[in-house]
């Protein structure tokens, strides 16, 4: 375990027992890995209430329209919260009213028709996660009617909470935001650290401080480290087909525009043997060739058996280019705490799914992964290998019943324990 991770836990323990010891600046490194165990969402589109157990690799599957894309977007929204971008993201979806659960407040019983009623409970969108280190939840609600603001579609952040461990309890609560105020636990008492937060500002972005609230900083950096790769463009004009400048690139861009630089960085400072092995597994007898032109821009080529010259990146098929992009993302020398892949199988030849599964499982040694996939072959490849026997891969199949997304085979009493912070 990284020394900083141990220090974080000691700090939490001391604060809960009354110690005034404070961490020094920079003690909470963003490289500490905090594995998520539970993802929870309530009130988002078809996700009326969903509590999903997570593994080192979680494969989310299900038929079209079952809610896979909605679950993926909730992860993006959680990442946006840490960057103060969730309000804008929801506005681009039509505002909070357009994204809220549109079904009845309570699901009907077996055989009963779906009927509308006046809602009596609080209306809101709730997002959260927890792990062995920390948990976090945010409650986004409708704003009060106003005659002085034109931003009527913007939700308000009603409540935020951070707690230690996987489950929210009064004794595990470390930081709490209610309306404009934020307080943190100090032993058996609480300390007010902010009293004028705007309704659209998250405490993760506004209050995170290594001296005052190290656990808020830790959670913020954890969430900000998450990476999302969703449908790399591979058309003839795709950024990945252009030559990037020759500069070290430990993190592949979302559009893949720095592919050659990312691959060269893996070769020089990352796991070059793993890159070579996955290329051989996917394209037997092939190898990468990366050079620089006169202006210092990188040129990527793939030398294949029987060819007199390497094929330039502009000549590669969409499937070959996409596999190289996935390899660059999964073999990053600076892995994130969570890597989310949305339909990585798109444009791949079926023969590439088994090598991709091997690459995903190998990457899980350094980063937690969530893979949203339609490809039965990829799911089978991930579930049939040695990693399945070791419990590394967890399969989550979503189904929709009366408009509501559920985890197949997981009923309310079987779900991981989860509590939302109260408004």
C-alpha cells in the first residue's frame, strides 16, 4: 500500500478520535488507488433507483434500451461534479426536469397498471459511490421558482457528503454540505468551513484544501483522475490519423489525436513488452514503427507480414486503428484510478475481442475498469478466462421492467447496503 494511502487512513482515524493533527500540503497524492465497490443512482432517466456492485473489472451488458448508456452518463456526471460541470451537462440534456425519472413515484405491484399520482416525496437526482477508503454522494434538486433569474433549468446542489468506508453512517460521516454551508468533522464536534457556497458550486471544487479538508481534496482528485473513452473517431479525417508533435504523452487524449505520442511514451517509459505482446496477439507478425519527420512530428506506421513498407496511420483500417487506440489507453504509464470504456468493441473484427479482453484484464492490475459493451463475444472472453476464477471480473446485466432499469437477478434485499444523505 502506498504510504500516502496509509497516511490518509491514519488522518481519518485521528480526526474521528479528536486529534487535531493536520496533514501537510501535498500529502494526498492523486496516484493512490481507491477501488470503488458501489455505484448508486436515483432518479436519472430509467434509473429510478439502482445500486450496482463493482469489481476490479465490471462489464455492463444488456439489451438495447436497458439503461447502459444512462448508467455510463451518470459516471460522467459524477466526474463533472468534481469539475463544477454537472449543472452545464444537465442543461445540455434539457435541464434537470428532462433527465429525471419519468415513471411513477412508487412502482406498481405485480399485475397493477402504471398510474400517475401527485408526487409527495422530494424530487431530485442523486449520484454516489463508495469504496473501502471513502464514499461520496450528491443530491441535485429543482430550484425554487424565481422571478429574477433566467436560469430556471439549472439544478441546485442540495446536499453533498463524504464518509469513510463503504457505508454512510453518522459515525463515518467526515464532510457534509447542506445548502450553502459545509462542515467537517473534528473529533466529536464539527467545524464550519464554508457558509456561502453557490447552489451550482460543488464542495469538491470550492472547499478542497490539504490543510482544512484533506478528505474533500482526496475525493476530488480521485474523481478527477477518472478517464472516459467513448467511440474513438476512426474515419479518414479522424485526429488519430494525424501526426502529433513529439512530446511525452502518458495520457491518451479522448479523441486519440496524440496516438503516436502516447504509444511512443509507452515504449520509452511504460510497459513496452506488454504493448509488443498485445500487437502480436492482435496482429500476428506485425510491429509498430514510430519515427519523426523534419519538423519533429511523430509518424506512426505498422509493419505487417508480406509488406515491403510499413502502412502509415492514414492507411490503417478502422478496426486496426481502434485497437491501437485502446492499447494506448489501457497501457497508459500514468493509469487513472478508474477507466471507463463505452462499447470498445465498435469497428473491431471479432478476432480482436479475445486480445482486447486479455488487455483489459491485464490493465486491471493498475486501474479499475468499467466496460459497457453490447458484444457477447467480448463479455464471454472476459468471463471465461483465469480472471473470472480469481474474481477480478464482475458481470452486471441490465434489464428494464415497466420502464425501470434493474440489475438482472439482483432484487432490493440482495443489493449492497446504501444510504443517501438527508436533505
